[in-house]
C-alpha cells in the first residue's frame, strides 16, 4: 500500500470525522477539528492512498511547564491520531506521528506529549517505537473512568521557528 501525507484541507473534514468516529471513543464537533486546523495547519495532516483519506493526526501548540525540568516551554500536544483499521501495521500511524513532530518543532515546540488509554496497547507500542516515554498516569482521565498514560518526547529544535496564534487554546 502506497500513501502520501499532506496537510489537512477543509474538504477532508467529513473523512477525518468519520475515521475519528470509527476508531476512537473521543469524538468532537466539526468546529473542534477546524479550530485545530486554523491553529496549527502544518500539524494537522492526513494520509491519502488512492485518493482516499486513510488516517489523520491533529495537534495543538501549548505553553506549559516542561516535562523535562521546571521551565516554561512551548509543547506540541498530539490531540488525536487514527488510521483506518484495514490499513494498520503498515507504517501509516508512525509516519503521521513523525511528520507531526517535525511540524510541531517548526512552530517552536521543544517537546511533545499525548494522553493514551492504559489499555491501548497498539497506540502505546506505536509511540514507544518513536521514542516516547510514559511520564505518569493520569487517574480517571477519560469520561468512562479509565486512566491515561501521559507520554512525552523531546523534539529536535528548529532554527527560525514560526510564531503561532495561541489565543483560544
Ligand atoms: C495507533 C495507530 C494510529 C497506529 O497506526 P498504525 O498505522 O497501525 O501504526 P504503525 O503501522 O506505524 O505501527 C508502528 C509500530 O507500532 C507497533 N504497533 C502498532 N500497532 C500495534 C499493535 N496492534 N500491536 C503491537 N504493536 C503495535 C509496532 O511496533 C509497529 O511496527 P511493526 O508493525 O513494524 O511491528 C492505530 O492503531 C489506530 O488508529 N488505532 C485506533 C486509534 C487510536 O487508538 N489512536 C491513538 C489514540 S492515543
């Protein structure tokens, strides 16, 4: 299976929302997806094969205390990522995460993080192959009461990183 990664476009919205609904219990209104797109367009990516969207990743750039010290830093938050079930284990998910990490660092993020259900072995394995580490357990993080792992990773610094509109996030 051959695929390409490209930035999300508004016409991808229905496909992305459908993949999100099919693959994850955490679903959102269209305004949430579009808000992330306007916020950090280079870090909202889709994977496309035969003109079909087969996966997506969307991220937010935030300021907060570093997971690797006590200083404030810009951090990339992987908000949601998913690949259609029939095309998993072929490298699409890790390609999306790698490309999003690169984009987040162009926005000036020094590190990135995500939350993942403790039971989501596929996702945890994917992140571990990309050098994410489990930083801590977020007790009862999900609506159904399941705990999350907070997983983090440092990013490669990018000279001349772009500014980003952060209001509203
Ligand atoms: C997580 C997800 C995006 C991974 O996508 P993917 O395209 O299957 O991932 P990759 O093919 O890039 O996998 C990379 C590596 O991660 C590990 N991995 C991925 N899925 C795995 C699984 N089901 N079991 C064990 N290891 C797994 C493997 O080491 C794999 O490499 P390999 O296939 O060469 O052994 C996909 O499983 C998915 O969409 N899950 C549902 C949505 C979801 O849970 N999103 C994450 C929310 S935090």
